[in-house]
C-alpha cells in the first residue's frame, strides 16, 4: 500500500516543504535533495477552532506514515461529520482508490472525469496546498503583523488577512500583549486583491474596522452563518478615488464547507464554523481588520521603534492643541485635508471653536491605537479618546496621517464616538 500513496505524499506535503528552497538547491548542487519525512515538515494539528482542517491535516500525516488504514478510517469519519467538505471528500476518494490502484495526485480521478471537472479539481488542489503551506509556514514566535503598532485595551481582538496565502489570523489583546489565538483558511476575490472599482471582484487592501454583525436569519443562505461588514472604502480609499461597497467577512452556503481560494466578489469568506467563532468573539467598531497582500511579521519592539518619528509628531500635535496655538495646530494638516465632506477651510471655524473651549488645558489621550499602512505611501490610522484637563470624558477621534517627505500630515479627522 505504501507504493500507492507515496506519490500523494510527494505531491501534497513534501513538494510544499521543499518548494521555497528547491530552486536554490538546484542552482547550487544541480540535483534535487531527498525530501524530509513529513513528521518533520507538517506541524501538529491545531486545536479547535479550525477543527475540520485540523482533522484533514491529520489524515495527510497518516498517509505520510503509510498508515493507510487509519487514514481511511479518519477520512471516512471526517466526511461523515462534514459531508459538504469537498476537499475532504476528494482525499477520501483517493484513499479508497488507492486500495486497488496507484494514486499519483490529489484528486486522481479517471481522465474523462478529470477533463470535465478540470476547474473544480484545480481549485481543490490549490486549496489543499494553501492549507498545508499555512500550517507549515507558521508566524515567528512572538511576532506580529507590522501594521499593529499599538492597540488600546478597547481593542480586545484584532484580525489580519494574508491575501496571497488565503489565511486569516485572529488575535486577542491580552495583558501580555497581542496574542495569536487562531487562524483559518479563507477565500478572496475572483480577480485577486487590491480593489479599486465597484464590481471588479477584488478584495480591498488596507486597515479597516468591523462595523456591524448581520443576523444570518436576515441573509440569504449564500452568506452562511452570518456576516461582519468592514468600513471599505476607508478614508485612504476615498482619497485615492476607490469605489465599491458591501465588503464583508461572511460564511459559505449550506452545501459548501469552503470555497476556492479566489471565488468571491471581493469579500473575505470563511467556513461557517470558523466564522461563527469569530462572530462570537470579536467586538463591533473596535476590532481592526488588516488585509495585506502578504503579512510581514515583526517583533513588537521593532515596530514601535520604527514608529518613534510618528509618535513624536503626534505628541507635538497634542501639545499644540493643549496650548491652543491655531497656527501651530494647522501646520499639522495637509492642504487636501477633509472631514466628512468639509475641506480644510470649511473645517477651520469648528477647529477654532474647539481650541477656544480647551485653550490652556492639557489634552490627554485615552485608549490610543496606532495602525500603520505602507504601500506607495506611509499612512497611520490613529484612534484615541481626547480628554481635556478637568473633564471626565471627551470625544473619540480617528485621524489618518500621511508622511509627506520628512513630515507627517493629517488628511482626515473625524469624531467616531
């Protein structure tokens, strides 16, 4: 039986574990090196949530050990418990086929079937590779996505999406800092990522926030166990002329456990059990959602060190506000600043009134949150409660800053609470 399933192991596990370094090996030695045992390349399955994926990876590991009887039993149990898990059904079919013939690839079906279902087979093979890749290429211990510079205690959770890896990472903001607690396979837009226009079937890139939670009873079956809308287009998107709306994190139809890696109209789609857990866990309005083409993982100390120049600019703005110096305060605002439809000149009278009310009183930040977005420009998304000395509370503001040369300038500011 080992000879039938070894090609499957090579195709689904070993090839993935060596893909990152294969080219370098070939260039340096002129020949391929022997693949490492799967037990050294496929990590132990994570605990629930993500249980269905965990069980699928366990089946792969059993196959790699040539423990085909147990693999078949576990695959049978998996498809019984998740009958709409198409990838699991495909693997189960391979294991059944391997009892009577050789199996070369995931979804090794007769040629006529392979031709008639070429797209579906390709999608499932891609899904299989992405699931394995994500479990093998784990984030470095103690590292965070580079966008998370500082989160306040109000940001009890955070989400980061790696679009190129079809992976969503869920963090909890504990007393010890932001901690990864779960990660999931996801689907993104049919045309990939970096949404620009309405109907382009792309998933947006940027820093967003969950704005609501939609009751699944009010939604079509297509959206599965619910939906979490995000604030696309955000203020940076608006500034860049991007269009579209209705970008959600949502589930799958009842007859489909997961969707192909690129299959949505721009939303981020998860399996229903995974989305249900996220809905039960995260908070509306305060949970940031970063969607990046590829997440860059850095140590928190490195990220904060890189943010020092910006924090100095923010502190200088805070000091100017406290002194009520109108000219100095205005020097921090970009010429194309806007606030909810008002240009800078239209917004200045309201700013002057704010300064008159708090003149000479120190302005303190409460629940400060710093999120960074870097592409063709360097942007900071800053959220804080603004409390004047002698007051118990104040407005919650959100600002968007952009680095212009050596200076940081505010191009949007608004009250969100």
